[in-house]
C-alpha cells in the first residue's frame, strides 16, 4: 500500500521542523515533556524535510504547516524549509 492510498483524503500536513523552543509558556506541556525525557531537542534536517515532501508528492496536499510544541523561528536556515 502506498502512502497515497493510505492518505488519499489528506489536504494538509502539520510538520514540526524542530523541537527546540526559547519560550516558556505556562500553558505549554513541552517543558514537562523535556524534563521527563520524552522530548529530546531535535531539528529536522533539510534532507529529512525533503524526504517527507517526496513521500507526499502524490497526495492531494495543498498546505504544509510548520508548527507544534516548538518555536520554528529558532531554527537556523528556517527560510529553506
């Protein structure tokens, strides 16, 4: 089964390009996850990002949203994503 078969109704994808954050929002569970060891700091490489895009090329995706429990603007070369 191809990715397209499994996600043929997909219209957008939410990607978290990195898991780092320089904010400490009271409502965000990120800090607790980091302290528990469940949220390592990771930044998606451009190769990883391209791999994901390649996997989605046959899906009817119209939008890719970069967000999650992180601050994407802290990523070097963010403009390349």
